[in-house]
């Protein structure tokens, strides 16, 4: 495991990181308070995309291990933990029967029909001869109709345009790039302007030579070209390549097969392109939206027509001409970029200019260390006023039209 950024963590977690100890080698006594606290700390960091984990550790943090429930007798117990038999005398009822469909496989993303329900020699419940904890129930995504637009549905795919941040998190729950914790920012840039294409019969996640999903390996290959060092890549993937040449050849080879990308759900718009759920911008590898399984030109036309029409609604009038709000563009003026925004106090449209015309932003936007230094220097996390140049300078990295179709995470 490896931290994505320099943040304060417990000394117990720091010990695991310093000694390269996976979560399943938790240093604390099983079932102790500290034992579960470590799992919950890592789970919170992982959900906030602040730590990189191996696939085995991801399996643990995505389980219920370390979560508390209260039983009908008032007793509180930890889930997914070995519990002495005498502590619980009540019967556990499972809403599962033969013929039901569950999600199984290594990543719990493969549909499995229940053929047998039994117990093993330890008394643990098994499904088709495998431990119950290797499966999960299929939870149908349900949000109110007024929070999303269903553009298309057939036996293979579902196309949704989320209109609220809650709907976004429901339908694109594993997307690193598209889910922004700043709700107002998402509403300004993305609301109603992007579609999520979900495969209704998801494929099994492919695993690469590092033991991580191939889509994660592809992302690290991209990060390597954006400022991460070879050692960074090895540390994050938890794997030692023979040398840099072998790593480069392998990571490039992965991009030539679309099955190596995380396309069970993709985030798409005509302007921003296609992102898989691992944050890979698939246009960088010459893939088009019709390369996504079960997506036909007719479906793309339907999506594009809706999204383009919605984008027109974000236009306004500035000094007698129609302009698009909240979308920075290149400027011919004294600054490099400009953006039109609505002043919430007056309702008037204002043009905000930003960026050094002599260089500045362009030179280092692809370098994660430079972005981090810029954000710290300009205190980007506290810039919330959209009518000020600083707000847009800090977020310029998120607009693909400024960077040849690419976007970059975080602040500038």
C-alpha cells in the first residue's frame, strides 16, 4: 500500500506502510479494537482515493470486515470477523435460495447462479461449495426518476445521465475521475452533460502480471509518463519489474486490447471523451465510443443529441453575443485563458481572464508534483469564488479542451 499524498495517518498504519505489510498481516490481535480500527482507517482513505492498495487489500476494504452491527438482543458485533460460538445464540437467516443469482469470482463482479447451499466442516455456510463471504448480493441501483435521465436500455447496456451528485455516486461508484467531492463544482461542470454507460452483464476483471487489474496497470503507465518515477510505479503496483524496458513494453502492450480497460461502466460526453472506471482516458489510446461493448452508432447518436442539446442550455448572453458558461477557453487578450460566469449577486454575466500569457500553466500541468506545488502555493482548496481568476487557475487542469483532450486530477 502507498499513500497518494502526504497526509496525517496513524502510527500503526505508518508501520504497515514502512514495512510493506499487507492488511491481512494486521499487527494487532484479531478481534481487538485496534485490529478493526486499522481496517476502517484504510477503508476511509481508499474511499477518498488517498491510498493505493494491492488487489488483496482492496478485497478486504470492500468487504464488511470491521463494520459494526447491533443484534436484536442489543449486543454489538463486528462483521466478517471470527466470533466465538457462545457469544451469539440467535439464528442467522439468509435471504438466498437455490436458483438465485449472486455476484462471485475474485472481484465479486461475475454473476453466479446458486446451485447448492451447504456448510463446510467448520460449520461455515457455503454457496456452490465456496465460502459465503466470497459472494455478494446483487443490489439494483435505484434513485428517484427526477435525479437521472434514462436514455437507453436493452438486455446488454443501460445509459444514464445523472442529474444529482447522489445519482452519480450510485451509477459510477467506482469512477475515480468523474466523482468530485465538491458537489457544487460537479453541478457546474458536469451535471446533465455526461452519460454513464453500464454493462448489464459485466465481464470479469482481468488481472495482470503484477496481481492488479490490468486497467490499474494501464493507469500507472500513464502516470509514469506524467511525472511518476519507475520506483513510484513499482511501489504502487507492489511488483518488481526486471527493468524499465520490460515495464514499459508490458504496460504499452496492455493498451492494445480494449478488454484490459475497465469498461463495465464508462463515463462519456462528446466534449470530454471516454473514461473507464479506473480513470483511463480511452481516447488517448485511439478508442472510440463505439469500441465499447454493445454500443452502436445509433445509441451514440441518441446520447450525443441529448448531451449537445443540454449543453446549449448552459449558454448565456455577454455584450450581445452568446457565450458558454463555466467552460474556460483560450484567450486573445492579455491573459492566456478566459471563462464566462454568472455573478450570483447581480445575475450579470462576467468574463474572467486568467493564466500567464507567456507560459505558466501549460508547461507543467501534466506533472503531478508541479500541480501539487501550485495548489499549495496558491491555496487552491480555499478558492471557492467562481467570479475570481484564482478559482479557474486552480482548476484549469480539469478542462480537456485546453489540453488536447486530456484532463488531470486534483487542482492545478
